[in-house]
C-alpha cells in the first residue's frame, strides 16, 4: 500500500504540549497519536452531520403533524363555502327565470282594453304621438331588462365555483371533516362528476381523479414497507390519504413485488 507524507509545522511549545498529550493517551509514537486525533475528528464531524439531518427530519414531521388538523379544517371550510355558493346560484337562477317569465307575460298584454272609453287627450298631444311614446318606453324597458338579465347571468357564471372545483384544489376530502347535513347529496354529486369515492367502515373519501393518478404514480416508486418512511416521500395530502388507507386495511405492502397495493 502506497504511503503519503503529511508535514505539519509546530512551535517548540506546541510540539512539547503534543508530546505530553500523546504520552498521557498511551501512544509511544507522536505520529500515531496525531493520526488518531485526525481520524477521530473526521468521524465526529460525520456523526454530527448525520445527527443533525435526523433532528431536522423529526422537526419537519412534527411541524406537519401540528399543522395538518388546521389544514384539514381550512379544506373542509372551502368545500362548505362552495356548496353554499352553488345553492345561492341555483336560487338566483330560479328567481331570474321567474322574472323573465313575468316580463314576457307583461309584454303580451295589450296596452288598451276593448270597451274602455278613451281618456281625453291633452291639449297639443295627438293619439299617434301618445302611441309612439308608449312604444318607445316599452322598447327601453325591454332593453333594460335584457341587459340586466345578461349581467346577472355573467355575474353568476363568474362567481360560481362548484364542489368539484374545490375538490380539484384540495385533492382529497374526508367525510368526517365536513360539517354538512346532507352529505349523501354531496358525495353523489361528486361521483356523478367523475370523483373517485372510497367507502370505508367509518366514512367516505372523495378523491379528484387527477390527484388519484398522481398519488398512485408516486406510491408506485416507493419500495419500502415502513409506513412512516413512505409518508416522508409523499406530499402532505398524499401522506394523509396513504395513512388513512393503511389504517382502514385498504393498502398493503406486497413483499413479492416490493410495491404497495391498493384495495380500492
């Protein structure tokens, strides 16, 4: 084995101090003592780096555990707001439709009825001029109603944000996080619009198809059976869904293929 030479220059005081330390440590040769100290220092530095990485990982997981309940509450609140807005839009559409029907009926009614005596004309105003004025007013009224209806439809379209749109933002929603009376209607609507609904013994889980595709793809790349280790390789929402499926017995590790299998 080829040997390398390292030259270190010490003052007399430093050299004598180093010799004393070598003797106290039981080393006959100063060369062996210096080598021992250098190698020990390198190992300590590596161990310190490993310990720091472990500590940072634990801190990060602890922060995620603390923030996750608040994140779930915010996601549930978004879903509830979307449902309320959707109901308001439906009510607004019904009222708008009734207004338009009423306006059409008024338009069809004659301006004068047969059998009624004509009112005396004001001085300087002919019958033709009065008829023309009424037609102009009616045309202006119809144009105003049409413009208001158009604006109402545009506003409703701009503000409308249904439950499926919110689910796309959240990725996954647990039934236990929703404070709703008619949860069946919500999950039925989401399923009809393409959401994946998983029914467990305790609750239902709604998953947006785009999120589910990404989740299964990311999970297929992980080949460890340690649940906590798997969660570290997934994002926060994917880890939440993964742990839920494992706890419900809907996800297991296949030792043969070294991959996770889903029973959904």
